[in-house]
C-alpha cells in the first residue's frame, strides 16, 4: 500500500503519536493501551508515578503496516524525552548521573507476558560507573547493566535467552553459590563482559552503547512483539482483535534492587482467586519487577511488607483503597520501593477466577460502588460454566504429594508432562495432561492451553503461570516448593506421605491438582458435583445459613439476570428425565425434542419393518405398532413440562441410520450364503440399505422429505402428539405442544404436511372433545428457507433456527468431518477466531437469521421465533439472538444457566446503551 492510500500514513502528519503521562486518562485505552491509560490516570490522581510518556497504538499500526515508524514520531519522542530529562534533572545515559528508562508494551487488553519489556535503557560502558557513584552501590550498577544486556539481547536482538542463563549459572557454580544475590560486583562485571561477548558471537555486532539507539530499537521491538507467535496465539485464545496494536510506555526507572530497603511487588485489592477482601500479593526484596512475575525467586506474602517497611506498607494500603474506589473493581497493582520511596508502576482491573468474579460483583453492590446492572456485566457465562465443573471428593482416599499456592481453582487430572511440546503432542492424541514446570514463561503458552492444569514449583499468585491460568480459566497450583521438578530428567520428586522416603513421578504418570486449595495428589482423585450445580438442581438453597458464599453470589446475580432478560430460555431434551432436570435448571419449556431418539434400542426393529414394508398393510401395521410407544413418550414429556411449551420435531435423520451398517450386513449375508443358510430378512435388509444409501445423506432423504415420501409417517407422529396432549388434558394437565417440521426449503412442503397434520389434529380433538391448541411451525436450517422466510411464514406459526445445519449448508461444511480434518489449521492460521459451529458466524449465517426474522415478522407479526442449535447455549451467540429479536433460545440442560445469565447480560447491556 502506498503512502497516499494507507489511511494510517496519510493522516500521520495530523496525528499526535506521543502523550505525556500527565495528558491521558483511563478512558483512552484504544489510543494509549491499558498500561499507558492507567499510568496517566494514576498521575491525574496524584499518586507517585515515575514521569514518562506513551507512544500510541496508532504509531504501532503505521509501523506494522509499513515496516517503518511514522515520519513525525522521532521528533515527537525527542521532544518528550527532552521534557522528561528536564523534569528529572539528568539526561538519558549521561556518564556521571544517567537517566535510565524502561520501555514496556501495553495493549488495550491485558496480555500478561505475551509482549516485550526492556528495563535499564541508557546504561553503557560509560554510564555504569556513574550509576555506581550516584547510587553508592557498585553491585547494583553492574547488576542493572547485566539485566539490560540480557533483556535487550533476548528481546531486541533475538539472542537465545538460555545462553545468558547458562552464563549466570556458570558464574554461580564457580563462586559456589545458588542465588543471584550472592554474586558480588566483581562477579557481575565479569558476567557483563561475558554477556557482551554472547551478543557479538550471536549477532555479529556489539551491544549498542548509544542510549538513544537502545531506546529506539527497544520501541521497535515492542511493536514487533505484537505479532509474535505467542502473542497471536494468546489473542486467538482470548478472542482479542489482531488489528489493535500495542502502545509503548517509556518510563523513568526506579530501582527495587538497591538493597534491603528496596524491593518490588504485585498487589491485589482483593484475592483474585477467591474474591475475599484482605491483603493479597507478593513482595521481593532487592529485586526488579521482572523477578516477581517470572517466578525465578520465591516471594514473600505482601503482608510481610508491614514488618519490612511499615511506612511504605501503610502508603500502599491507602493507594490500594483509593484505586479500588476509583475503578470500582478489583485492581492489580505493580509497585517498586526505592530506598523507602514507594512508586506505582502499573494498575489495571485485575484478572480473577470465576468464583472471585461472582463474589466481587456482589460485594461491590453491597458497598454501593456499582449497581446490579453493572454487577451483571462483571461476570459472564464462561465463568459460570467453570463453576459448574465437578470438584475433587475430599472424602476419597488419596496420596498427597505436596501443596503449593492455590492460584486458579478447579479439579484437574492428567498425565504428567514436563514441556509444552509434549503437552501439545499428547493432547492432540486425546491424552489429558498436567504441564509441570519450575516456572512458566510466555513460550509455554501452547502447552498451557493444551493442558488440563498447570503445576509449578516456583512463583506465587502473581507469577506468569498464575496470571495466565486465571485468565484462561485453567486450574493452576504454583510455588509447590517441596516438589523437586527436573525438566531434563522429566520427573518430579516428592517426600513420601510417611516422611521416610521419596516418591518419583515420571512423565506419563497420572497426577491430580486442586487449584482451590493447592494440593497435589498422585493418581486420579474422584470428583463430586459442584455446589453451584447442586444449587441449580434445587439440592442447595441460596438463602440457607450454611449455603456457600459463592452459591449466594451466583443466586443473586442469576436472580437479577432473570428479572431483566427478554429472551426466554428453553431446553433441548428428548425424554422426561432430561426435561425434569432442565426444568430444575430454569428451563421455560422445551425448544427441541428430537423424536428420532425415540426410535432407538428395541424399537429399531419396528422401524426396520416400516422401511422394508412392501404393501400399505405392512406399512400401516408398523406405524400402528409405533404409535402407542410414541404417545407414551410424549405423555411423560408433557407431564414433566406441564404448563410450559414443548416443541416436538418430527423425524429428521436419514432412514439408513436406523438400518444395520452396510459393510457388516454385507459380510453377514455373504457368510450365510457360503454356509447355504441365508436369512430372507437379512437379504431384504441389504437391498433396503443399498436402496437408501446416499453419497451425502445430510443433504438427502431426511426431514420433511421423509414425511412426503413415506405415507403416514408424519401423520402417525402428529397423532401421537395430539393424543398425548388430549390424555394430559383429561388428567387436568396443561400440555402446550408445538409441532415442528424439519428441513423445509419451500412453503409448498410445509403446506402439504400442515394440511395432513391439521386433519389428524381435528380428528383427535373431535374424539377428545377438547381444543388442544397445537401450533405448527418449522425449522429454518437451509439457506433457501432463510431467504424465503416471508413466504414460509404464511404457513408457519413459529420458526426455530437450526443453526447447526444452517452453518453446515451456508459454509458447505460437513460438521462430522471438517472439525477433525482442517479446523485446527484454520484456527491456528487465524482464518477462524473461533469455530462457526461454536459461536455463530454473524456476517454469514447471522445475516440469514436476521433476514428471516425481519421477513417472517413482516408476514406474520405475532410469529414466535427461537433457536435450537448448539449456538443457543453459547454466550456470544446469545447476545446476537437478543440483538436480532428472537423470543427464546434453546440449549442442552447443562447450559441453561449460562444462557439465562447471558440473556440477562444482553438485556442489561441494551438498557445501558439506551440510557447513554
């Protein structure tokens, strides 16, 4: 794209690409990224933020599209750097008293560890001595310099980070020490020389000594990190758009590695794992910020800071309260203490577990910080689904290996693996795995996604593993120090439960980890139902004194969602047992009863007779045998859903599904003929199977086509529905049956079946002496049906969108084949952000749904509109169905609470938009 046609470049001269921290605010996340916007907000609040400036996401977009920075950017950066130098009273990298800066990424949405940061920019051979003199600490100066070369070499110059780590390990071994802080200034000076040698050997150039060159190269590296494989993978996982770009924050350095009166930490205004109020976080003396999140040194609890530095602790507590009140939410805070002076380096609305999200939302309502509508926006259906997963049975016999920090709750069981490659490989083979590392880093993201859970022997609740796992809803146990993890030997060693020996867990051995209490077990631990599921099923009352506080929080949020939602929620259920469970989960009817499931098992033989029938008498005999069985099924279903609508779909799948497999039957017939004892019925069956065989059965003889080709089939089903409804009315029940004709593509098909159905219903009503109030509608699951919905609505009292088949026919995908064959590649390449069978394709399938809704209502204003495909329980899809004006969604019983919650969120969001 040329400069004249590139929209970013064309407007570059009119844009401002750099903002001082004093110029922005928290509402400018699109422009300044989350980190830059929040640094500006804290500056506006008068909090102690080191001075600095932010290079905008717009500059990043130009850079990524053109391969070069915007022409005006260098001059803008120079002007803001000069202002920063004037404020600080020193120049970047000056020899006697150097100004040092950090260059940090900061996208609109938090992407922990996925993009790059470089600290201590401005140090060089000339300025390191000045830093030592100015600080009075030679060790600190050389430690800062080695950190710069290490981070710059890996991040900016692409040097393998293991080479630097190996050099440090060699130095520690030579000195006979095990931790970095035991290396003195002389050791670190030699490490710096070794690091510079590694840079020359690996890149063919010397480590840059010009501080401005360091800063400019670091800025470009941060821009480039937006499109690294790990960043793109994380964005796909979290559904973050790929065109946002990242801002870059240039901030004057403050140092936590100046001795015991210095340090760095991460704090949360509430526990991100449980939501409880209190003092939560990690602190590390004599360290820089990367040491905490990397998990390379075990931290102390934030509460210990009160004894180490009470003045800074008290100030931090005041700031945390200020920020939570200002943001009206859990805040995640990074801070540094430099020789007793507290500095705030970052704040953001913190990631939290599903349980914490519900607890915090209701706590903030009780504190008057937010209202119920806002509380509803603070949780989502994916989090609710997590809370419905089973948990470990605490009463079961189990062998505990150790215990770490409960970083992200859940019950995860799988085979132990010790690297991400193996985790991905085994997972793709169908194995469930637990990824075990000393500590994770951004390169482990693939393995973390593939694993059922993550276990580390180092780090705390703010380590990389903990933060990323919470964001993904993965079970995680961190900082299990008593477990020795050897990734080279691919094993984990723990003290035996009796304390007399050692237990070795090798790769492939099954372990269980509990992210709710931090326990690690050998082998598979049994699970029990979630208390949230027990609440939904009515086995636990939210108002009871002994009810779990999480259950109470879920109850409050769900009650508000139910009050405000417009969409009703039904269930996909085919029998009375599923219907009863769905009703307990809050279903307001059945949106899809699949009658084909009623023809399986012992009844398959009756269907075979129907298919093999050569005469009207044989066919009628088969239908008459099926009628009472169908009727009995419907009586049970209508009783379970008494007073609520039940949509019954007439037989839909191809008839060959009810016949034996063609290969097995052919072999059976051939063997029988070889023995000269062939079975006449098998021969007739084989002829029928051959006759009904189709190259693409999902587009063949099924749905309404069956009703038109096999006389009496649909009439029998309609009669069974009508007679069951009549029987329930006689028993003082309130059946509300709806008859749904599947796979209609033209109104003429529906008119033909409707005419026959109305005749049967009239006969049953006359015999019963009652108006059964049965309605007749259709599934919209073919593109032609969606495009001609106005015509079809003339003969349909309701539409139910079958989005599974509609997605197949719109995309030309066979769901049974494509998900296994190439969807993984499409997702990895970013062609799909998510499978169109999981979340509705708004642009393609969604536009057909919208068209059918508008056309259907134009013809029949009172038409009832719903959806019964799997999308009916998908959170994002529910919002779409609310937007287009459907009356209800229908989904599997287990997903009903999720659909209820998301329907409420969609309504609350609409109300908020209207008020704005």
